[in-house]
């Protein structure tokens, strides 16, 4: 087997672990054989529902190497629950949460020796696609489906590590259609790609587009959005229009635990002007964790947020989250699931 590149030296998500777990639903419930198999190509019909009608959902979660050498998956149950919901919203066959949970644990166990030391981690990507061979099924759900879990050892999501990010505020084109915002489906990412690419082509400093359709700031193409100062953290209240990030929920619980007030409410772009003078902004997501925002480009202006550098409250929350994930702090919320390491 050819030697794999150092995952911390290559782009995020481009190296894959040796093992994956798969399960199929064939006109009935999902069946999992009970053990992982070697990572490799999958076979589906060219008439598969996913290839024509976009029946594809996925999850993204991480496992972290702990100080004692073991490996712990972060917020496993919550990610499993979100995927079960996504499957239902896309009318895919039902996912039995126990099967998905077991597949994730089995894959991580099998790949445990490929989990990098922090700040690296293991990115876990469960994916569920409609496989029924029927190109007439535009208005029918896929009766058959394939669930698979692949793992990727990863380093930093954003090139350059922890640095203040630059966001472009997008007020015209939405990320996705409102009723699908909270579904983690592949089509949402296809829809957001055009506006993200256009923004980046116009200005190479842009790291992410922050969607604020009709003056309502929700999320970027890959993370949720927060404002913070010494007393409070502010983020958009939950509804169907954007992804209910697991990291978002973790930040809220952690911030409350650290004595911050939590405001979940609409955020108007005009508010950013005031916050830029006295506050902080950050993104939250599994891939990047808590990532500081230094500049927001809005209606022809470049708003420098605070000093333009990572703010103290952002870094305090980031450190607290990372410490729980990597096992250097206690786990008061029961967020870690430790997997067995095969001898
Ligand atoms: C569009 C979008 N919003 C928010 C998030 C953050 O979600 P989580 O914290 O569950 O990773 C993600 C990450 O997958 C995302 O793709």
C-alpha cells in the first residue's frame, strides 16, 4: 500500500482511513453486517435516485485523541439524531439511530491508529443516499438506500490555522431554500457554491460568505455565526432556515456555563457596525471549531471587528471547547464517547 501523506500538511478531507462501514436498505429496513470493511469504491446503479433526484444527506463529526492515548467521539448522539431527522426530511428510508451509532463507533475503532494527535483530529463523514434504480421516480422517494461512514484524519480547516477570517455578507442570494436550511443535504452545498465562488473570485481575501438574506444574518456556507462581548454571546434563533449546528449548541451551553448571557434572536446587518466597534465575531462548526472573524465586508465597506485580531472571549470559548474535545478538561456535559482501541 502506498504511504499516505501527512494529514496535517494537505488540504482538509483529502486523506482517507483504511476502514469504512456500510449498510443498505433494500425496500425495507437498514441492514448492517456488523463489521467495517476496507475503504474502497462503492457500486450503485447509473439509474440510482441520488444521481438524478439528489437524495443525499450527510453528517460531519469528529473524534479526538485523548491524553491517555484513547480516542473520544464528540457529541455522537446529537449528530446521529440530526442525521435521523435529515433522512426523514428528505424522505429517505428511516435510519435506525442504533445502527448508525454502531457504524460510526466501528469505523472509528477500526481506524483508531490513524487518529492524529491534537491539534489534528479524525473527521467522520456518514453519508446516506437513495439507490433505488428508477429514473421515473422524480416525485417518489427512494425505496432503497446506502449508508456509509468514512473517516479522514485532518488538521486545520482554514488554511493558515487560527487567524482572523474575512467574511463577505450576502444579502441577496440565499444559501438554500428556506424550508431546507436545517436539513444537512448535499443539494444545499451545491446551491451555496455559486455565490461563494463568485465572492471569492472578486476578492481573494474572502474566507466565507455570510448569508443574510433580506437583512437576516443566519450562517455561512459551512458554519454558524456568533457575536460576543465580555457579557454575552449572540446568535440567530433556531428555525427551519439554517443548519442547527452541534457546535453552535455546544458554544451556547459552554458560554452559559462560563457566565455569559445568551441571546438567540434575529441579527440585522446594521448591528454589525456597532459590534465592530466594541465586540467580537466568530464562526462555529465541527470542521473549524470556533474560528475568529476579523473583517466583514458589507455594502462596499470593510468592517474591522474589534482590533481585527482574535478576541479574548472568542479565544476563551475556543480553548474551553477544545479542552473538552481533546480530554484536557473534564466533560461536565457528557459530550465524549470513548471508543475501544483494538489491540
Ligand atoms: C451550513 C452549515 N452551517 C453550520 C454548520 C455547523 O454545524 P456543526 O456545528 O454541527 O458542524 C455546518 C457544518 O457542517 C454547515 O455546513
